[in-house]
């Protein structure tokens, strides 16, 4: 599960880091990513594993355009305004999904989704392994992009000190559009992966979004490495948690973790480590 | 190469610069002096286009830049090393420096610029993998200046590089600025260390509550009674 949690949470962390707003529409884009994967499969026979090739660029452009047209206007306003705007975007996406795809539960059924492999006597579901691998792969790709390219470094610089970024010639407005686009693309990608594991309705993503918030709070809201740690921590907490409590309470775990972390380590794991290192 | 004429700047309704004119020729070190809150930082920010200009003009190498975006001004060769250093604290020293070469014209020469900066600041070279926030104040200031040099600027604007440093490090800092200038970079230097700034400067301007109140060559300023009284404590 850790790979999946990571894939659906980086976008949130990236958008918060660069734009300092919380993307409440994240769940909407997760849901949309799942639906688009299903729709491409049922209507055009595009294999669900190929769907991200279309979803990622399309969602990037959509996110970029959304930042240019709407989000940009509320960046300097009070935080509540951007929360309301993005909450509104979520509601619109949700209702659009009801109109287009109705409220029926959908799921993707292919031989791939049903497949299992036998590893040393253990039956492992292939899609789960695949989702974990893709999550890890995207984490690594994103980390390389952020540390090795000028644009990636400019994104990190903008997150850490916007004015200093301007002074070395970074076009901060452009970077914010790109970061928002990448954040939305990651949500779409995460949703596409999710559709391989779960059935979904237009409400899909709400509980998962709570987990995303938990992960970014665990990791520190603006750290990609932190997201990886946070995802792992939550996945482990849940894996242990279900042994001692009914599965129906599983979603409670992320909520409890969220509250505990907010009280004990308000800067997240990585933030706390950094503060200690800086002395 | 840089000419500011009758500049006015305001933060919202609060005007902080009135009718400021200033000129920097190629190869000079020009000192910008004045007490706290006089508007020195604001003047540099107007030139680097990180604060809006209300009136007046700024011309760099014949091109008007008072309405240009900051990225364009950096591309043209202005490097602004801000007050308080403003490094990216969670990035390595080397990543901080590499980002200094962000302008397109500087990217191809980034590796040689990095060698130049490390040669100028051997202490920074020793700490290149360290997280910038863990460095001492003096070292951070060197990284901040190094980051400015990475874009191979034609004019380097330094905002109080000696602020908060131990006296011995301050002397080193001024020596560094002199050397950077001797190696071909024009410098606009904001300082409250008036005596040391004038030691290395060719000319200076004194700003008080948002206006230029006097200006002249180094000798003229050092010889002026007002300056000796107000800033040199003589
Ligand atoms: N962002 C801002 N918003 C509103 N007023 C500001 C802002 N920045 C500076 N000021 C005001 O503008 C005036 C000039 O400030 P500025 O920082 O340019 O002075 P300075 O000469 O650099 O001072 P110091 O020596 O303390 O750095 C001050 O009165 C200050 O309070
Ligand atoms: Mg200042």
C-alpha cells in the first residue's frame, strides 16, 4: 500500500510546498483519474496500464490551466478563499462524474487485475505489486527531476524562499503553474493506479484523501522524501492496526495518526530532523 | 551602465523612496550608505524588480527595465545578493550555488563559474555537500555572494554583506568585494559600515528617509564634515 499512498500524496505535498495552498480538490482528481482509466478501457479498449500515458499529460495541462485561470487569483487572499475554491472544484468534478458516469459502482476487470503470483508459498496480487512498483518509480523520477534539473531545482527554491528564487531569475509565476500541473497529474496518476485495486463511485477518494493529508502531515507538508516516509509509516501502522481491530475501523488509524502527529511533531518527521540538524 | 532617475517607490500607500537618482559606471564600486530604514534595500529591490516602481526610470546598458519582470533583469546581468543572505536553507551548498546559474545565458558556463566560486571561497568548497542552513553566518554570506557570482553578472548588488559578522570576518568580506571588483565585476554595495565601505568604494551616495542627501567620490565623502559627524563619529 505504501507505493499507492505515496503516489496519491506527492501531488498534495508539491502543491502545498510551492503554492502554500492545500489542494482540497485532490480527491476529485484521484476519482477522475480512476474514471478516465475505466472509460478509456471500456469505450476505447485502451489497456488500463497504458492509461497513464494519456492521463498524466492531460491532467498536467488541466492543472496548469486551472492555476492560470482560477487558483492564481486567490493566492494572495486569505487561506480560506483557496480552500473554498478548491473545495468547489472538487464538488464540480464530483457532480460532473455523476452526470457523465452515473453513481453506479465501477470496476476494471481484466486478467491482469485478477492475476496473482506465487512467491515462496505466498500468493501475491499482481496489481498490488505493480502499483507499489509504479509508486516507487514515480517517487524516484520525481526526486531526480527535483534535484537534477534546473526546473526541478527552481521548484524547490520557490518552495523554500520565493523571493530568493526571483533574485536568481526564476519566473515564479510560471513555476507555480507547472507545480500545480504536476500535482494534478500525480493525482490523476494515483487515481489511475487505484482503479486497478478498487471499485469506485464519484465519491471515491474521500477516505483516501484523509490518508493523503495524514501522510503529508507526517512527512512535513513540503518534502518529497517526507512523503515516502509518511506513506511507509501509515501503511505499516494500518497493517499492524488491522490485527487488533476490525477492518471497518481502518480509516480511523490515519485520523488518529494525524491528530497525534499534529500535536507531537507539528513540523513532521523530516521537518523535525532538519530542525535538529540545523541546531 | 546603470542609471536610476527620479525614482519613487511605495509599499501600498506608504511611500519610501522619493526622487532618487543614481548612476553606476562600469568597473566601479559604488557605496550606498544610510541609517536603518532609509530605503537602501528598497532601492536595490526596485532595480532587481522585486518591488513595483511608482515613478521614474531605471536604465541598464541603454535598456529601460523599470517595468521588466525580475527574471529579465537577471538575464540582463544584474545579480542581487539580498539582505539576510536568503539561502535555501534545506538545500545543499552546491545546489544553492548551481541555482545561481539559472539564467539561460549562464547555464553553459555553470561548471566553470562553480570552480571560480570555490577558488574564491575555499571554505565554501569544503562544505559543498552540507545543508546550507547548517553553515555559520560568515559562510552563508559567502555562499550568498557565490550564488550571485554564478550568473556571471555585469553588476553585483550586495545588501549589507557584513551584517551580523564578527569583525575579523567583516574585514575578509570587504577584501572579497574588492577582489571581485578587481576581477571585472561592477559592484553596488549597501553598507552601514561606512568607513570600510568607503575604503573600497570609488563613489558613494547617502540616503536618508527615502532621499539621496549627498553623493560624491570617496574623497569628497570622507572629507565632508556632515558625513564625518553623522557616520564616522569624528
Ligand atoms: N515590505 C514592506 N512593506 C511595507 N513597508 C516596508 C516594507 N519593506 C520596508 N518597508 C519600509 O520602508 C522603509 C525603507 O526600508 P528599507 O528596508 O528599504 O530600508 P533600509 O535602508 O534597507 O534599512 P536597513 O538598514 O534597516 O536595512 C522603512 O521605513 C520600512 O519600514
Ligand atoms: Mg536594508
